[in-house]
C-alpha cells in the first residue's frame, strides 16, 4: 500500500536493524485518515471471504481493526492483556511474547464474543516473529471458529513471522512488507 509506505518513509524512525518506530501515526498518535484507508484496503483484500468478526490485540491494532470492521460491517474484538475486575465470565486465554517489549503477556477474550460459527479476520500492527498473530489464532481455534485470514499493517519480512504463519496454513495479507533496514532507511519488498 503506497500511502502507508510513504508515511513510513517520511515519519517512521529506524531505531536499529530490527526496530521501526511509527508512534506518530500508528502506535501512540493515530492518523484517522490513514487508518480508514488501511481499513478499506483490508476490506478489499478480504472481500471474497465470509468474515463475521475481526480480532486484534490491544492496543495498536484497534484503530485499523475498527475501520476495517466499519467497512465490512462486522464487530471488532480485542484481546486484553489484563483481566478486568468486572470480568468474571469464562475466557479464552493464551500467552504471547512481544518482540518490541521483550515480555510475555497472557491475552484473553471473553467466550461470549467468539462462537463456533464465526469466521474471523485477525488484524495486527506489526508482524516480526508471529507470536501475536499465532496467539490470536489460538484463541479463535479454542472457540472452534475459523481463522479466515491475517491482516498485517507492517510486516518485517526479514524475520520469520510471515513464513511461520504461512506454513501453519494461514492466509497473510500485509500492507507494507519491509525487506531490511539499512543506514536508517526502510527497504521495502
């Protein structure tokens, strides 16, 4: 997606050979117009699929997921990293390791939001090693629902996540695929 690539080039900061900071438009400050365009792109790429829900993980995947949900006219669920004090219902749970935060988190989704008949599109902001997407897929599978596909905003293709997901049989659609970072620059595939 050219608009996203241009934004990464103009506003993204390469921190080292594996980290890209995009907090000015995706991870802390959100550009709603860009989120809408990305939501439209995910809706277009998965238009032939029977999607009943979108699942993401808090927090950076929520904005683009809501826009895709708006276009596809389906609810958006986000996996929480902490159980709320008002939550006393049955939960789906798994553990995921965050590449950028270098920590493991239990993620949870209430069982009332995912049913066996659901066809779920997973959306996440980054794909590096595939831990978050794999964890979200695990939650969908715990519900005996179907993972329709996985939409990624920014894929670091030089890391094993995409290959891991493809080998597991998932359809992966990435809006921007990064081949490498060199001399502070982003090189796209």
